C-alpha cells in the first residue's frame, strides 16, 4: 500500500512540475517569442536549474511544441458545438462564445499559437494539418448540410470560419491595445461577452438567421 501511495505521489509531483514548466514557458514564449527565450530563463523563473528542466523536456523545441499541444487541446476541447448540433443559431452562438471566452481565459497560449502560425508554422505545421484541418472540414460539412436543408444561407463557409477565428483571436492578441483605447487598464469579461454577442449577430445576419 505504501509503495502504491509513494508512486502516486511521485507521479503527481511530476505532473505538477510539468504544469509549472509549461505555464512559465507559455508566458515567456508569448512575450519574447521562440527565439527570445532560453531554457535557462524558463527554469530560473520557477526556481529550477536548466539541468533539472532537461529531465522533463530535453530541448527548447520539445518544450515549445508541448506548449502548443496544450493550447491546441484546450482550443479543440469545447469546439464541437457545430458538428454535434442541429440548430444552426444555437450551435454558432455557442461556438463563438466559447472561442471568445478562450481568448479571455488563455491569452498567453493564444499569443504563442498566433506567433507560430504567423511565422509559417515552422514547428507545428504537421499538427495543424493533422488535428485542426479535420475539425474544420467536419464543421464545413455540417454547415453545407444545413445550407442544403434550407436552414441557413449558402455562403463561403470556410472564410466565415476564418473570420470568426480571426475576430475572436484578436481579443487575445490585441487585448492590451483594445483596453487602452477603451480607457481601461484591462478589459473585463463583459467586454469579451459583448464582443461575442456582436460577432454572433453579424454571422447570423450573414446566414439570414436574423431579421
């Protein structure tokens, strides 16, 4: 029994340490970009040595990809409302709300992902093709089916999705600028919710789901 508890304790401590490393790395990559960060700076920020950090991640590239993996997993986790829904208005409203809330809750992770994509995805192209593209294609299929059923207007659904992504992503990447222009130190959750409502109205209007 004691041995089992000890193993669980070791596993839990390792998981907690990995989480702390990922949090620190995500924050530094978001601020300084991949080239502006070192394993030493990440380790130092959480009271570790570079040698100790290497026990968990053997290279900066491996740690960087692990950060991106976590961001993508969180992003995809709640983004299935379109494919599993049968009410376009409800599904799209939920989709946009969740994506905007992600920008509020995970700004650093969103920025790291944006920086990687903006650079041409040198480290993450394969993952995007293998994991994001199938999800997009699934959602596009659902949208096209709704159009064929006469539930929504038939428009360029791929670009509609890109516009939703870019608009919601802006509230992570450009949040400090938006707050400055609004005369605030930091945007409140209500600001994100209001933006989501407006974006939803535009999307629904383009699909002729509102009058």
